[in-house]
């Protein structure tokens, strides 16, 4: 079915003669067959957002409908790949058109020529339902790709090919449904990006996602299957935190969406990730990563699709029983794309020009996260954890995107530019951040480390809060006016900030910190506080307490080797106790 263009306004094209077309259908626009998607219909007139540059396009040009919604191809070959916002592989497009992407270029998302080793699991005669595994492909050394029965197909397996090498388009199995109709199954599935993939059941997240970042894991943890936002002004380290999460999180697969990012930041990702070693198996991190790059110089409309493309790919791997992390950087630029298209559609604007449906669109994205029981006969659980960076203008989180996000997500890591300028990384402000998963994760922490873990966290947060209140007094009258106990609080808070919360990404021993090491390190700092408070009863020399040799060793304790930290911390603790007792005894003798 074809129509004719009547109006072109940037990425918005209006065409008539498309009465039989549907909203969300993919269309081809003009002689170059530019990719577009129908946003709304009025009679036979369709408003289309074009995902490519529309210069040179004018009234009278032809529009062809495909009759299919915007979909992604799901199958072997997605990992260790880089896509644009509408799932076109960038390396292949570069090979075909050079460094500048040609308009109208059509490249399949999955390589049609690459051969994969298919290992059958199902047998002829087996009854199968959607989600059942019919075979496996060792996609990378890190991930076993499960070929599943697509949604909407069930019945008996008529035939399955033997273990052999095949392309993704080869028929690997035939399923006969109840009506006797045969369905040819390949290794490829297609799924509309704007519709969440189905699952059997959803659970309350109860396991933390270990990121190796102490301020996240101990202070403001996120659960596997949870949602989080990272808001912060320019230069506060949003992308740095996203990169650390991508590198170190204990998930099976990482989907990194560069949505409207600056080209140099995406270049850093593209150059860095292939060099990074997976801490679990020593393989390159890209072996379990999908990168979606839609930089700020690419067509603005494609930003809107990139978020949905990323979350749909994540759901597909979730359905195989994997834990997946989706890192969207940043949702603010995605919202800007919504605002631009809304303005061109002449919709009634909401706050700050954003469309009135901004909050519901954000909710649609974040609500696709969660821990689920996957479809299929065998019991299989998977999770999608959604983490979105927010870039409020001037760092003002009262703007609509930040506020709408805060109403949806359960973890809020508020970045602070003053901490970033002071070279305190991760620059997450411990006073304004929060996590609503603490109650549901507490049983897990208690089962692993005992009740002391959560008590230490509460005590540390209390000390940091007290320090904030005391700083007001210090600004007015100076630190010498404080009582010894208050001065100790200030010193302990400084140790928590500098020796525990601050991490150095360039030192291997400090870049990643396991839970056990985090627990012992915080306990060491708080033990110093307990021993000093006991010593204060004997009125010792306060400066002597703050300058004991063990105090400096605590400052370097976070650099301890992951294999020997337990014995190192025990030695520091014994030395610290002896030194504090010696200072206290000196105070008693005076």
C-alpha cells in the first residue's frame, strides 16, 4: 500500500492515501526508502516520524507501508555487536557506506551468512509451548543462546535437525499445532519493540545486584530486577557510574544504550569495552554485551526508538533465564526527542514543553524491568534491571523528566558536581540519595553476613547525617569549639567518606569491592569510632587518637588484595586497639 507526502517538517512527514495503514506500522519514505514509523492516523492521513535525515524530501514523494510494526530481530549474533537506535549493525553499515551512514541503507540486524553450531534439545513427538527450548547455540564463550518456541506457537515437534552448522534463517525445527498446521522455526524471532514480552509470573525483587561500588552496594543498593535513576548536572560523572556498573555488575548480560550521547563518550565505550576483561571468566566484556549507539549527531527521532530496542533485547535474554542490566544514558535526551516530535505534531504541550504523556512513557520503560518466571514448561527465572541516567539542565532535579523518573524508580543515586570537582568518585551524594529496596534486601544481607551488616550501614548513615549538622556549627565558630565526642564524629565521618565511600577506578584492588570486603572495611572504620568513644572517658589527647599509625593503615585498607584482605584487616584491628588503649592509658595518667 502506498501514499503521497503532503508535508515535511524536519523528522515529521505527513502522507495521505494510507487509510488501511495502522499506527506503529513501519513505512518506507521517498525514493531512498527512508525508514519511518506511523505515529497517528487521521482519516487516510498519517503522521510519520522518520528515523533518518529528511533533507531533500518534499510533497508528492511516495510512502510505502510494510504492514508490520517497528520490531527487532532476536537471535544469535546480537552479543558482541553494536547497533544504532533501530537495530541496524553499525560495523556492517560502515563496511557498506564508509564512515558516514548513507540514507536509506537497509542492513539486517543479524548476519544472514554467519554459521552457528545448533545443538537440539527437543525431540520429535515432544509437546511444546511458547518459551520451551528446542535447541542451543554457543553464541560466545560466556553465553549459551537458547533457541525458544516463539510466542503464539504450541503443539508437537514434527522434526528437529541433528547437531550441525546452520545460518539463522535455516529451518531448525517444525512444530505442528492443534489444527494440524506446520510451523517452521528458525533461530530468528521478531518482536514489536513497544510491546513488553510476556512472562508467566512476576516476583518481588529480593537479591541485590552487586556492582562492586561501596556507596551503591552498602548504602543505596539496587535489587536484581529493580529500577534506578542517576540524575546529575554536566560533569558530575553519570557516564562514569554507568560504565562502572556495566563493567562490574554481577549480571549475565549488559545492554548499554547511548541515547543522544556525545560522540566522544560513545567512542570511549566502544574503545574501552573490547579491552576490558570479564572478571568472571577473563574473556573480553563485549562477549556478553550489546551496545546501542545513537549519538547526538544522529537523527533525533531514532533516539526515541533506541530505548525500546534496548529493553526488548533485554527481555529476550531474560526469557532465556539470564539476569540482564539495561543502562540507558540518558533518558533526558530521549525525552527531548519526544518533546521535539510532540511539538511538530502540534500537540498541547505540558510542563516545559514536554508532552503531557511524558510520565506514562517513562513508566512504560521502567515497568518492563523485574524478576519473572519465564514462559515454558521448565522452571526458569530471569530478570531485567533498568538503570537510567538523567541529565537535568543546570542540575535542577525539579524539572519534569527528573520528577517523573523519581515517581517511578525505587533507587535514586543523586550525583553532586561539588563532589566531582573535589575528585570524590563515585560522586553520589549520601544525604540526598535513597534506596527503597533496603527492606526487601535485608533478609539476604542478614543471611550472608548476620545482622551486623545492616546495623553498620544504619550507624554509618547516622554519623554522616550528624556530620552534616555539625558542619553548620563549624562554619560559624570553628572546629575547636566542638566537644571531643563531636570532633570524633567529624573524624569518623571523614573516614567513612574518604576511606570507604570514595573509590579509585584506576586501581584494580579498589575499582571493585566484593560484599565481604565492603562489610569488613566499614566494620573496621566503625570499630575505630567505638574504641575511641570508649577511650574518651579517660580524657586522652584527642589529636593523638586521630594520628595513631593504625589510622593511616585504615586509610589504605581499601587497597588490600581481594585474597588477603581478611587477615590484613585483622592485623590492622589488633594494632589499632593496642594504639588506642595506649593513648587512653596516657590520658588516664595525666
